[in-house]
C-alpha cells in the first residue's frame, strides 16, 4: 500500500517543480537587474516594418510605394485614403524574393533582394524594370543606399550578410544606365 496521500499524487514530479522554480528565479533576477520602473517597449526604430517611398503623382495625388520586409512584391497606395492601387512583383516580368530595402535616386528605384542576391533597378515613377545587378551567390543584402554619381551614373552601397558565415560587409557597386538604341 502506498504511503503517499491521494491529494499529493496529482502535483507532478519533483524535478518538474525544480525546473519551473529555476526559470522563475531567473526571471526575478532579470527584473531586479533591470532596475525599478515599468518595463518599456523597444523603441520603434528597432522594429523594421518595411520600406516606404513617398511621391506626388503628376495629377497631384500623393502615392506610397511599400515593401513589406522579406516580401515578394511592392504595393503602390494612395497616401490620402490608404487604398492599394497597384501590386508589382507577384507575376509578369517583375519577380522579387525577400525584399530587403528600397532606395530612390534620380529617376530610378533600387530594390535589394535577399533570396535573389541582387538589386533590381526600376524606372521612376513608372516602376518598369530597367536592370538587374547581381551581387554574387553568397551575398545576402540587408540594407541599401544609392546616390547619383554623375549623369546617368549611380553608386550603390549595399550592406550584405555573407551566407558562408563570414559576417557582414558593405559592397560598393557602380551602375550606369546604358543608352537605349534608337529604333
């Protein structure tokens, strides 16, 4: 016959309680080490919600070009109403995979893509594909800055994370719009 009380039989194994108590102790230590006062949420700048480009259309309406982080499409919205007007990249000539960043310089939009290891160049504001700049099979873009470096020339600074574990680095890529042949 067991000497254990039936009331104690449902309380679980002693090791389970020891594990739960150690987690609770770590939580208490973390709160004490943090100091007094309420817990503050992380500042909004540390949360990446995607990239947004804003412009005024020729008719005077304001537009937003939005890329969700890691998404596969760009969406154009009416800035006043928030209504989606156009979606780019889910089909047709434009294909995006893991959008990391957007940048605009001159009459072009530059879209850095993680999974495709490239930067796509689109005309602005028509958003038609112009060029694809490959960064190499092991380069995973995480950020992008572009400046105009002369007539039709652009300097891209692309922060990439190396897929082979070599950390992050900045690539400097020069791109020049080629003159289109007259037809």
